[in-house]
DNA sequence: TGCTCCATGTCAGCATTCTGACATAGACTC
DNA sequence: GAGTCTATGTCAGAATGCTGACATGGAGCA
């Protein structure tokens, strides 16, 4: 059984384990958000806007680690659902400042709760100190972010 | 600048940073594999088969952390490219044991080199000890895997 | 003023990913 | 033998992700 489920020494690779944990987190979030009919990318978008009203499509994409093309479609769907609003004309330049609607904020409140619970559970085997260290180690791999601390 | 690029206290969330590092790793792998006209999922598949010949579609999916439906399409594409082969009939039950072709093994050899380099670079800010610890902390969040160590 | 550059938004096409669904092989039980 | 259960492979549809491409606003420079 264990032999059949092992994939050689891949488990010794940080990248492989990272992918595995990420997939687990993603799955947990998917399941938590499903009752709200929200996908993870949609939730991420709402969360970012909840914290930073007025972000543009491109800014949202950068903070969600996807391309602006991908984010454009996510925004469109959310806008159709009335969870966020964008002006038809850019107030300056080309950027369209995006804001949550009242309904969007309400949905975000619920989503945040379940997502935090899912995240908390996934990392629960680690002590608060271990979690902090894990976060720091991960952040250290990101030069741009590391410079901000 | 720093203010405009911050997204509140999201950077304090392990989940957020995990997603960020994962995205960075994914991007680095994408770029490394592009000259070989391989996508990350395709590479993952080749790597798994290189280490464990004869895995079925479902087994590959499990080890790649995707659904068997997703893996089916990846396998189909790779098979069309002649990089792997599957019997038309299942020798027993329904599982189709999959194997790399000679060309598949050749492509995998090249791919492995560039992927390892990309991975090594991403985690290079961490010492070997830190990398080991990072891997262990991440693995600890996966109950099933943790039990195997 | 015209040109260049950068950033933005959007469209298009392909790959991947998921869920839902269906069919089938084989083991097990009555 | 029939029914149940589990695992497998595959199809279908929607969402997301990427790259490539195009159009546009605005800043900067000669």
C-alpha cells in the first residue's frame, strides 16, 4: 500500500510538497465556498476589494497572482452577479476603479468566515510559532515581498 | 508605492503567501519548460511515469493532485505526441498502465534538468536546513503524508 | 506636435481544472 | 445469479489560467 502510493523521492522535494499543500488548501477553500456559490478566484477578488476599494483590474490581477486577462473574466462574472461595480468610463487614464456593492460586502463577510476556518484547519497541525516561521520562510523566497519586511 | 502595493494584512496570512510562492514556482516552471513545448501538468505526468512506470490515469491524477478527468486529457495530449503509450485494452480490470516511450524519456531528461534548476533558484534564499524544515512543516499539514514519515 | 513607452482594458484561442454523469470491471454478499 | 460497492476510464460543460494580440490614455522627450 505505502509502496504503491509512493512516488519515489518526490516527497523530498519542497516544490512537490508545496504543490500538494497548495492543492489541499485550494480544495478546502473550494468546498467551503461552494454553499455561497463562490469560486476561489472570485473570493480572492472580493477579499482584495474589501480591503482595498477602488483597485483596477490589473491591480487586482497582480495581487491575486494571475494575469489581467484572467482577472477580467472573474470581474465580469462578479459584476453580472451584482457583487461589484465598475464605472463605464475610466475617471483617468484607462483604469476602472472597482468597488464592492452592498451585496458584495455581505457575501464577502460570510466567505471570509468559512475561508479562515478552512485555512485555520489546514495549518492546525502547526503551532502558532511554526506557522509564523513557515510564513517567513515562504516569504523569504519572494525577493520583492521580502524587501517589504 | 509600498502603500499602494500592499493588500492590507493579507501578507500575514500563511495561505496567501503560500499561494504567492506557488504561483511563482508555477511561473518559473512554465518558463523553463516552454522551450521544450511542455506544460507543467505534462511535465508532472512525465516525471511521475519516469519514476513509476505503469501507473494508471487515476493513480497519476492522485499523485499530481488533480482529478482523473483532468489527467485524462493531459495523458491524451501526451499520447498524441508519442511521449507515452497506453494499451487499448486494460490487462485487468479497467486500469490502463501507462508507460513512457523512448522519446518521452528523452524529453523528461531535459525537462527534469530545467525544472530542478528553476526550483533550486526559487528556494535558494533559504539554507539547506531551512529548506528541509520548510518541507517538513508543509508536510506536517498533510495528515496522510505525515503518517508515512 | 509627433513619437515612443508604459500601463490599461478587452478579445481570442488553447490548456487545464473542476463537478456531474455514465458505463464497466471485479470483488463481495446473499 | 443478482445486487451492491468500489475503482476505473471517458464524456460534457463551465470556470479559470495562460499567451498573443489589439486599441487606447497619458507621460515624457525632442
